[in-house]
């Protein structure tokens, strides 16, 4: 018989207490890719502290998780691979054939395939993550980055930063079905949960285009104005929209702020001051917290979503780029 | 005369992937929306023809550590034409680049006329000021538009400005403003200016004196360099005592060298009596581009360029890339290949280009100079980017660099 070590016993008891306690918020795990640190910082969403830092491939940028929470995927751009990390052990399980210079990707809602933007090669790689097999390579505009799959899984959107377009790709045929020209340097695309709207940020254009994916028409362009901040430093990148479709959060890069936008009227309600050069965002699944990656101050800001307040900043590795929160 | 034509045809694989409906919805400002247009599947792509005129670089008399590569400017324009072509697949536009490399005695005006006569009227020109003007005037009545990527002369943006010329290369005034802004922000306000003997050096020194006045720094000593091209004498006996004592006893924060030919600027650092930093045309310099630049997505442009040209990107390459991308961007937005239509659009506030500097670059209507941030760099490192924080302007901080509207002597015609 193996005796439990005291520390593990304490952990078990604490875990049991957490399960019983009615007030305890759900504990999620937050994974942050550090582009220049070549590492992943693992944060506990209840303590808001870094639990562990894991070494990964070179220049980790895009990061996502399987819907069942059993795999973390990281674009190791300079190693030309997507690495799969086991969230339980934080060990790298395997390397996937990502095509060259993977930057950002999107997972099909079913968990397979993975759609990867190959920034240097002007293409999207469609990868079967189970078989580690490339299903298709779709040519798109110059420097693809933003990737989003519609909630019904039928449409993939890729944004190309130098071509300035959102390309709509049919996920059954892996062929382009339409292109929408947006403002300069589109970096990120995000569907609303009902799939009726697509939001695309333009970093250098300084705008967010809200597109109707059915007609592929821009129905609104959102502008940002912050007193005392030059127009040039307002550079929208990451976007997250609450599941009820009421509120959107837009990271504004070197403006060091996250814009809170009413997603029904498209009015900007508030600007939240976060760390320096904020790029990507992620909610906890209960949408109580939002994490922001601040690439120039090497930290993550934590936003209390109902209160619209920044509650903490957490030091992470060098140049934090992407962030994902575990589904459970 | 060497002529090289790069016509980027649409590869069959890409055409197969492109759908019959090359849909393109373009939103009009402020919020109105244009319909997604569906050109007929068999429509011929709109052809955009770009010419590039440059001059063959004579081989240096001796081994030159900093020799200009043969394909300077050309490699940058070729990459941008590739980038434009990728976009053109989705917009039904194709791009071709015709490069003319002039031999020693060949006339650039004739080359420009030949290109224009053959229907290539968007001309990227990498030539010194007098030759650039000859080109501009030779095609004045041919409805051609010139993009100056090589000449920094302030006169080209002032008394010698031309309505058919856009300046992608920064002016000397912009370069010295950027550098002096940096010095002022460091509170290094006592400058010792050393000027070379060539006409370009005198112009650089003149621009620097103007910048010093503009940003309130002082030129405490101003001396000509009279010891020859010591920076080029790479032997074991280049130490010259008169050159060594030349800088002695001047109470300055930094030495500013005006040496565009790169003859002596590199010689000065570490050979002065007092320890002095060197800035200007050598040492810490202002430039549009630098191999160490990797912010704002630049790493992507750097690696694309390295893969296609097998060398790092130089400022003139970057300027040629920007020029060809300006043409591409204006073509995408106006759906036209007509030089006059493109030029008209470039002059409006609606035109801007993402150029890997964090902020969009655009055209100043009063002298058709590209407003752009400039890098402040030492040989292997980026130190800062101008405009520096705190230098403000009612229009955009970018207009703190170079000649502003009110002081411009340019009357476009």
C-alpha cells in the first residue's frame, strides 16, 4: 500500500473543499505563449498566479486547445511546426505538420481539422490532427494571419495582412468562395456565437469591420478615439465577443487599452487600460474573466468582465503573444 | 542598356483555387457599403505595368566592405510585384515589372520615353536628383507618374518639385530631423558637425543645421573634413596625427558627420582625443529601413526578402518595395491601372499603406513626399524610431519630420 504524501493529501482535501464550497469560482487553466521567451506560462484562474513555465519550440505565437481540453496546440513559428502539449503533464506529446512558419490557427468546432495560417507562404494548411496529415493547402493573400471557423463549422475565414482581405473558404471543398476587402493589415477574425456576424480587425487601418457572412458585405466599421492617445497608436488586433452577443472586447495594441464595444449598437462603451502593446484576448468559459497578452510589458492583464475593471497584472515570459483558457 | 521583364503569371494551381466569383466588397467611408462585385469568370485581368529605371553600379576600385549590390532597388520592387500579384489573384489584376538598368553613358530620359511609349507609365526611378528631373520632364506630357526612390535632395521637394513625381525616398530634411529629434530627446544638445568635401555632404550639413535650429540643439563647432577618404584606407598605416588632433578640445556631446559617400565617417569613431559618439551619415544614422528591424511584422518582410534576394534588405530596396506596393494598393482600391487615376487617389487623405512601421504611411499633398517614420539605428541595432515621443503636430506627429506645408517652397506644376 502506498501512503499519500502529506502535501498531496492536503491538495486532495483542498480540491474536495473547492468542490463542496458554493462560493468558489471554477478553476480554469490559462496558457500564454511567450514569443521571445520560447515558453508557455501556465496560470491558475483562481489564484491568478503563474503555476509553471514550460519550454516549447522557437517563437511560439498562436495557441489553442481542443474542445475536450485534452490537448494544447502551439504554433512554434521558427520551428515550422505545431506542437501538441498534454495539459495534464505539460509535456510535448507530438509535433504536427504545420507547413512553414505557422503563425495563427483555428480548430474546427468538432476538434478536427486544424486550419493553420502559413504566413511566409501565402497559404492555409488544413491538417488532420489525429492522423497528422495535410488534407489541403489553400492559397490565400500575402501574409495570412487571422483565422476563424464559423460556429456551424461550414466556413473558414483567413485574413491576409498585406493583401488586406478576409478570404471565405468552404470547409467541405477547401476552396475560396469569396473575399472581402477591409482596411490595412487585418490581423484577427472572430465570429459571433450565433454565426451571424464576423468581426475583422485592421491593425494599421485602425478599424474593426463587422461583416455579414451570408452576403459578405461590411455592415459597419468601428473606429476608436481615445483622448490623449494618437490615432496612429490605436491598432486593433484581438477580438472576443460574449456568447450572448452583447459585448465585444477589442485589443488596441500600442494604445495599451482594450475597447469595450456594445456588440448590438457598435458603440464603444469604455476603454480599459492594460499593459503595453496588447494583442490577444481570451475569456474564461464562464466569461467572468478576460486575459490580455501585453507583448511589450511582458505581462498579462486580468479583466473582471461583469465589472469592466482590470483587477490584476501577472508577469509572464518574454513578449507574450497568444492566450487560451481550458474549457473545463 | 539592360532590360529585364518580370511578368508574374497566375499559376494554374492558384487559378484553380480561385473561385469564378472574385467577389470584392469594398466599404466606402464613413459607413456606406458597396456591393460585392462579381466580374465575369472569363474577364481578362487588369494589367498594371510598372517600370524601374536604375543605373548599373560601377565596381569599386578597391575591395569595398559596404559595396552597393547590383540589384539594389530592383530586388525590392520585384518582391512588391510578387506581393501585388498575390492580391491580384483575388481582385482580377496582374502586375508586370520592366527594369531598365542604364550603362555609364546612357540617357535616363530616353529610357523613360521608351517605357512610356510602350505603355509603361508608372515609373520607379532610382537615380540622382538631376537625372530624376530629366526623367520627370521627359515624360511630362505622356501622363506618366514617377516614384523617386533614390534621391534625398530637398530641392526636389522645393523649388524643383514636379507634379508627376512622388518621393518615396525621405528628404535630407526628414533624415536630419529624425536624428536631431533623437539627440534632443536624449538631451545631447551640443553637436560638433564635420562636413565632407562633396556637394551632397554640404547639402546634408545644411539640412542638419536647419534641424538643429528647429529642435533647439546647438552646433558648437562646425569644421570641414580635409584629410581625404581615410575610412577607405584599410591598411595597417592609416593613422594620421593631424586627423587625430583635429577634434581635440571641442566640448561637444556628439560628433555629427556629413559624409554621404562613406569616405571618412567610419574613421572618426574611437580615433578622437576625447571619447565621443558619432552620429549622422555613419555611426548612429536615420534610415527608412535596417536589417535589424523586426517590429511591426517587419520580420515577415525581412524573411520574404532574404528568401527572394539572398541578401538583407537595404533602405533603397525598401523604398522601391514601398513604391511598387503604393501602386498595388492604389490599384486595389480604385480598380484602375490608369496612372493619373492612381496618382489622384494617392494625393487624397483616403490613401494610406501598411509599410511595417506600425503606422500607415501616406502622401503629403504639398510636395508629394511620403510621410513615414524613420529608424534611428547603429550598424547592428535599432535604437529608436522617429518621430520621438513628445514631438507633436496638429496633423500627425509624422509631419514633425521634414518640410511642413507652411514652409514648403514647392509649387506643383
